[in-house]
C-alpha cells in the first residue's frame, strides 16, 4: 500500500520531467539543424526549398534550385536527418510562413499534430 502511494505521488513528476527532457532534446536538435541550414545558405546563397527538405543538408539537391558550391561533405555531420524525440519528422518550410526571409522549422510535439499548443518552433 505504501509503495502504491509513493508511486502515485512520484509518477506524475517523473512523466513531467520526461516530457520536459524530450522538449529540450527537440530544441537542441532543431538548433543543430538550424546551424546547418545557415551554413548551407552561406555557401549556396539560399536555403533549401521546401520540396528539397532537410535532406539537402545530407546530399546535394538535384531538383529545384541547385548549388554549384555545395560542400561535398554535406552540411549535417550525420548520415541521416534525425526524427524528433516523438519519432516524427521535423517540419520544414522555406521560405517560411513566419520567417519569409529564411525558414520555419518545427516539431509537432508529443501529440504529433501540427499547429497545436505543444509544437516546438524555431521562431519562439
């Protein structure tokens, strides 16, 4: 009984901390992706277009606008674009709706639905 009471009190705090940790992990990943996108822009003179997506950080775009000065090593140090901590793809728009001169990058958060309260956004 005592163990049940202790778990009943501690469980909500544990889940709250876990959720907070995932939110912070998403912010760190998005910061890293943003830095890579900015480096791509510095070399190429534009941000990857929406249809090119974040994959343009791994391999040179072959559709849409191309970059003659693309770094053969790519712009993201890993071989694969990470999914957010809830195992969903990051949302990328360029030009952005909020940031029309650059890009919008966001995670749909825990609920997996875009444009809801739990979204994690590069503009906030």
